[in-house]
């Protein structure tokens, strides 16, 4: 069993994030995949790749950063298919991974291949308490693979996950023109672009409390301005202010990480 393919999605200009990733992944082979900068997309680009009529209804969510993220993940899926890979691990550059996890990635990939798993989320968040059914199997000594108990329990996040070539092929064929964010797994399942999705719980990897490059939910000009200011504070590590923003992000992630394990007999796996 060879070492699986690892893509790390990162903006080419994010030198500090790339340096941190290189330190974490120094023991294994990985590839930086240059993310699309949504703020550099032209109107021609947006009209080419996105369903502008549909996304106009979700302006607070489908921001330029979200455009870039969605397009970046779609391009990786195309790369997986064109390269004939059995699947790949996809990480974003704000992931936190330890050496033990990296050592076990071949084992995790083999489990996914043997079990016909389309998507296995190594990290996830949700806007509600996530009900999980399981266990389905073990992927890690301290982590169990579960199924979302219902379609509404399919969580969010593209920070870290494994995706099969089959799922990548269906997503490559069915995503365009793009109507949704990269982590709209619930919609992808409903549209039959993925056959199944599982999560590892507790999460196998962590998530940095640094400000991300994507502004998903800034619902006003003021919200966008605050988000840009928070990113400036993070990038330059502004004293007092940056710790405050980081503390807020940690609290928000804790709120979005609530899980309830449900008895299999009263649920339907997705």
C-alpha cells in the first residue's frame, strides 16, 4: 500500500501559512494546490463558472472568498479524475495535523477504498447539533467513523477530508455551473453527486484559530469590513486585537462542534 495523494489548498501568496504547513507535513510527500483567489476573479470568470442567477439569492454566503474556495475544490476533483488517482486527502492551509495522523493516512485511505466511502470528513462543523449514527468502523485509535443520522445532520467544512475518485468524477461532471459553496455536502448528497458521506469523531485533525481567507457569512458591508480588519490583525499579529479575534473564533468553533451520538435503531444512515 503506497502513500496516498495529499493536496494542500493554499493561496500562492500565503507564504506564512505555507511555511507552517511545510513544517507539519515535513515527513511525507504532499502537493500545494494553488487556490483560486476569489477577489481576483473577473466578471467573465464568474459568468463562466457560476450560476449567477442562483447565487444572487445567497449573497451573504457566496462571497468572493467562497467563490474562490468552491472553484479551488472543484479543480482538485478534476485533477483527481484526470490523474487516475483512487482518491485523495484534501487539506486547507489552516489545518492542524500531528505526526501520528500523517502516519495513519495510508490506513485510512485503504479503509475508505475497501468500504466504498465517497467522502470521509476528518474535521467538521455544523450550524446545529450534529446527530451521528454508529459506529461504522474505526479509522484511528481514538476516533470512530460515524454516519450522519439524517440528511439534515450532514455537516459542513472542507478543512480536511478524503474523497474518492468516483465522487470526484460525479462532482466534476455535476457541479458546473457552480451554485453552492464548497462544503454544501448536504446538497451534493441530495443531488446524487456523492453516494455517501461519513465523519471521524472525535475529529482526527484540528483547525487553527487564525482568520481564514474566506468570508462566508458577512451579511453586510460592516460585516465585510470587520472581517477584513480581523484578517489584517491576524496577518500582522496586532497586539490585543488579534487575541480577541482569535478567542471569538475559538468560541464559535466550539459552538459549531456539538455532537449527539444516536442509537442506530432509530435513525437512517445517509
